[in-house]
């Protein structure tokens, strides 16, 4: 398969490199950076691939980033690789990089392949396939520099995502979690059944049984691990999300007159869906920057909290109390809140300051509230235990009913929720706040 070379920055094939002032190579480098920075998220992998093609030819380029929970992979190049490579394979490369391993090959898209990989400061991972072994130092330095620019651009674009982007990411994230939950439960059930058979003493060959048991046990662990990885790519701990907000606002405190005070969220608060975390940071940034435009303001306090179902954001300044919802700069923030089903309120007191309260539903993607399912009290109890991972026998024992009665309730629950399996019911119920 030929290398990717159809996105040249100029007509010639001279490799990109930093040059002396006025050197055409320097102009090509500047053009490459501009294309990357200006590219929309859907095209950023292609822009980076084109920038690297002449200096480091490759068959395919794949990016894995936690900044885009709806679509964590961005790809360009050979469909044989880009259409088959998985998030779990890319996550394995990331773990190897973090362990300090020098990667030359990796199992990708169904078989072992030559790969070069880099991790950016944002935590995103870049993998080039068919690029050959580590080459001359200038090419490696160029890749790393352009990759850091690309990763930062991805984070910046996600942070300023439009309401439509947030809704789309929310829908994709929810669907991926639902499918992953269902597949994981199905695989786990199959493996548990296989283990039960293999552990039976009715089988004669002890060594065969032992070997098969070990294989099934390992497969079960991998299945659970895969589910954990997919969940980690869909959610962000509230404490780390808030920490990233502090980093985003640091320039205001370092180089400006504004004192930004942060009230930490509870460490045991619910993890936030990625699009909620990104929207929350964007909302706070917009509000703080808008408040900072007022005269006679010296301090802003930012606080996050969680009531189990909503992320609660409070932003308060010590300004003249003239700030309101119509203040320029807040339109994007208000649109993002509305897109995610949230609410905004503004309180003003002259000569005292302005207080902005935002409520963002953590499960903003749900389309039906639990109360609208019209579940009977016993059905609600059964569903709650299903969400907690209880099996039919355990549910029967806890509720003092028969297993057949549990099965009957589950049939009614599936019908009312519009789902066809236990895992799908658990995923929908958990997403709607039933715990």
C-alpha cells in the first residue's frame, strides 16, 4: 500500500523542517500549522497526516483523545487500518507509552503492525502505521511538535464546542455506553457459563479442563477491562474536570488583576459525562471572562457541587452588580446550558456583585424520566437491584419473592423501558439517575 502523500503543502516533495528566515521550508511549516489549527475536528487527522506525509511517509494515522468522548478516534489513510483499528488497541499503545516502552510494533486492526507512537501533554495518543523505524532526529522532532499543536487544537475546539456539537457528542456517548454495557454483559454471561461447565468434575481430562478454565478466566478479565476503558473514555471524574478548569483560568490570575478563588467539588461526586465536563468549563470560562470586563472588579469565586443528578455551578464576583444575562460574551454559555437541558439564573445587587447559578443535568441525554415509565413499586425495586448488578436469585432473596416473579417483573420492565435485555435496562435506568 502506498504512503499517504495526497495532501502536500506545496507542489514539491521537500520535507518539512525548520529553516533560516526566508527559507521556503519555514513557509511550508507555517502553512502546515495553519492547516492544522484551522481544520475542523472531523478533518484534523487528515490535516496532520498531510503535514507529515513528505517528511515521514506512512500508510495511516490514528489519534485517540479523551477530549472527544463521543468520537475519541480520528483517522486518516488506509481504510484497511482506519476502519478496523479499535479504541482498546489504541489504549493499549497509550499504556505502553506511559510505561516507558519504545514501541516498534503493536497488534492493530487484526494483526501485528509496524507503528510509531507519541503521547501529547494533553494525554492524547498519535499512532503512525507503516512509517518505518525511528528515523532521523529532525523528522522525530517535527512529528512531536506538530502533534503537540494538533492535540492542543483538539482540546481548544472541544472546549469551545457549539451547542449542536455537545448534543451530538452526548447522544454518541450514551449510545456507546449502552452498546458496550450490553456486549460486556453478553460476553461475561457466556464466559461465566463456560467456566461453570469447565469446573464440572464430570469432565475427564483434568489438564484440558484446567487450561480451558484459565483461558476463559483471562477472557472474562479482558472483557471487564474493556468495559472499564470504554467507560473511562466516556466520563471524567468531577475533581479532575475541576482541576482542568483551574488550569484553563490560570492566565487570569498570573497575568491579570483578577483574583479567581476556587471552591473544590466533593471528591466523591459523580463522574461527569465528557460533554458535560467540557461544557461546564466552557461556561465558567465565558462567564469569568465576561465578568472581568467590568470595572471595579477584583475577585471572582467559582464553585462546583453535585446533588447526585446535576452539576451545580456557582460564579460570584465583587463587581458593581451590573452584570446580567444579556451581557455580551454570555450568549455561547447560555446556549450550551440550554442545549444540555440546564438552567441559568442571575442575581444582582448594586455595589455588592453578581451571582450566576447554573444547573447542568449530569444525565442530560436521557429522553424519559423514571417517573414517566409508569413502573409499579415492585418493578422499580427490581430495576434498582438490576442497576446494582444483582442476579435474579439475589433479587428474589432480597425482596422475598420467587425467581419466576423476578422474571415476570423484568418482562414488564423491558416493555415499559422499550429495551430488549437486562443490560440495556440497567444502562437506561442508570443514565436516568435510578441508583
